[in-house]
């Protein structure tokens, strides 16, 4: 029942959501998930999604953050209808460019007697705080509200004068009814002495002016919600619907995933070769689930299925294994051509492999792509395969270790005999026997069974790959072709002789 009201509102009114990051560093999964939920809700109801940059805390600003935010959202496929780079009816979308607007509303509150200049010094504030501590009561500035505040000239901070000390009750789309008493209300700062508004004030003004209907943000904002509601009331405006997102927990489930806990920059996932579709799917499921067993969703599925009703309250757990599994599922949905092209691109980026001319061999490569695809769950696993020596033997003849060519209890004479038999058999086999690993198997398998599979198949495989672990010899012969395979087998005979 908890969300009937909020869902109905979504349907009646044009939904307007926003993502309002502060440019204080890279975007991690928590930020991006908030953006994703706000975007999904807007898209589901053909509403508007706004990107707004909240840069009013100049001390915390980190250079390059804005570009990083735009790049991360674009990679994921979260596109905005209004924002700093494209403008829109409520421009500008960077708060530091909207200072006059906040000032106007601040003056409006002053006129109503609901804001006052505060020239309390840091030292005086400290004294107030210490006193509250000694008295074991919460520090509230309103207990020290000056009787005759100076006229606000912009050089002092401007504080809100809480109009009514009362209990506020509101409906959170995820949490249902929430409420807090006067202890949650205070004369907080609207505009700082540096001329910039606080988050507490600026976001309210912007959400009002931009027509935001639904605000999604983390649990840390619940405690301040009564303050926001008292400002809406003072301005005579209706607050938006709040939808509180659950925390994201690290693997193991008991620690909140935060920037400091090593929550990764979302662009790191690009470097590791995850698909944006996977990230979107994965992040959507961190705190929301449409119900049922299905876990693989496309962008369109997510848009049509998303609802506030199915958002969870409890922490969602971030798991790398799940991410890898999901990525593989999305890779399977790619067309083979696109997938192969992507594998090729990653091989070209790898210095150990890109040097091989055979990388452009149009007969060889289509046979290698499926093998690679079988062994990876993200593109960077290709580099891991290369690092483990699992790919170079497709492109160059391996160095052979004489000892290792002979199967456990075998001997050189028999091994040479078997290798020569395989060479002869391959050389005399018609072309159509090379059309699949199975066709090649049918040439060799009976002989191997009669003479000991290890005795025949081990040296054959080792001669072709030079590795103790590699695909079976039939697959290797199929990939390398008759000529290259027989040459490598002959090389093994030479090594043993
Ligand atoms: N600028 C705030 C932050 O980055 C946004 C909070 C909100 O969405 O209202 O935490």
C-alpha cells in the first residue's frame, strides 16, 4: 500500500527528476545508481531528467569532476534532457552560476521575517557547542537566536528562522510514512558568508524552479528532511516526493560501500572491459527488483519495469562475481560480429599479441574468437589469457620442452612413432576432415584409444601449444590448420630425435 499515492502521482503529473552531483571527485557506483533510478523513473513516465551541478562548496571541489560526471553518465547511456552542457528552460544548471536566484529567495524570506543575518564568530559558536555538550543536550542554533540581528549585507551568513516548531510527517516512496519532531528543526544557514548558498537551501530553490517532482537520494538525507519541509512551508511551496535509496554494501554485506572504502570510480569498469548495458542492469538491481527470477534486463526492459514500489529499504550487496556473470550474459546477447570485432580490438591493444601479423588472418581469427569468448567474462580477461600464455601459441610456433613432450610413463621412441603417425594421417586426410574439431577427432581417436590416449594425445597437444593446459589437440589442429599443425608436430619429432 505504501506507494499507491506516490505511484498515482507519477501517472497524473509530468514526472521531473534530477541528478544533482557535487563536483567533488570521481563518480562511484553509489552516485551512478542514484542517477540511474532518477533517470529510469523519468523515462518510464515520459518525463524529464535534469542534470544539475551542485558546486556551492568551493573547498571540496575537485578539478575535472564535471567532465568525469558527464563522461560516466554518457558511457552508461543515461542521457539528460536539461543540463550544463545542453542548457534548457531552467538554465543555468550549475549552481555557482545561479547565485542571484538564491539571493532573491533569501531576500524574500528576510522580508517575511523568516531569515536573519548571523555574525556569530566561530569562537562564539564553539562556546555554544561546548555548553550544549556539558548540558548533554543537542546543539541547536535556534536556542541562541540573536534578538537584534544586523541587517544582512552579504558579508554575514544568512540563517533560516524556523517558523514553527512542530512535528513533520511525510511519505517517503520507499520508506512509507516518516516523521520527526521539533528536535529535527533548526535555524540553519541558507547563505554562507562567502556568498554561496548551502546545499540545504540551494537544492530546494532549484528543485522548485526546475519543477522537480521526485527526489531520490540516500538515507543520510532523511534526518534533514524536516528542515527542508519547513523551508517549503515558509516559501508556500509543495515539497516533491522523496524516494530514499538503500545503501550499497561491500562484498560480505556488512560494510557500507563508500568512496573511502574503495568503491571504484565507475570509469574503472570501462577500463576493465565491462559493457555499459551490464553496469546499468547491475546497478539497477542494487536496491530494486521487479520480482521473479529474471535478472538479465536490457535498457528498455528496465525503463518499462522500473517502479518506486519495488525499491528496497535494506542495503544492497555489491558482488564482483555477480557482475562478471551478468556481463557474460550481456556479451552473449551481442551479435557475433560485434563481439568478434570487440575481441579483435582488445587483442590489438595488447602489446604481446598485437605484434603478430596473423592477427589479421581472416581464416584463422574467426576460429579463435569463440575460444576466447568461452574463457572470458569481460574484455580485460583477454589480457589475463595473454599473460597466462593462453593465446600466443595460436600466432607463433611454441618453444618445446623435450621432457614435457613425453607422457608420464611413456618413452621417446614410442612418442616419436605416435607423432609421426599423426603427421602422416593429417597429411593424407582430405580437406573436409579439417572442417571441425570432431572431424579431426574421428581421424585420430581410435588410434589413440588403441595405443593409450595419454601416449598419443598428450604429445600431440603439447607439440601444438607448448602448454600443459590448452584446448584439446583436435581443436588446436582445427584452428591452426593442416599445414601449420603438421609443421609443429614435425618440429616436436625433431626436438625428440
Ligand atoms: N549534491 C548532493 C550530493 O552530491 C546531492 C544530493 C541530492 O540529490 O539532493 O550529495
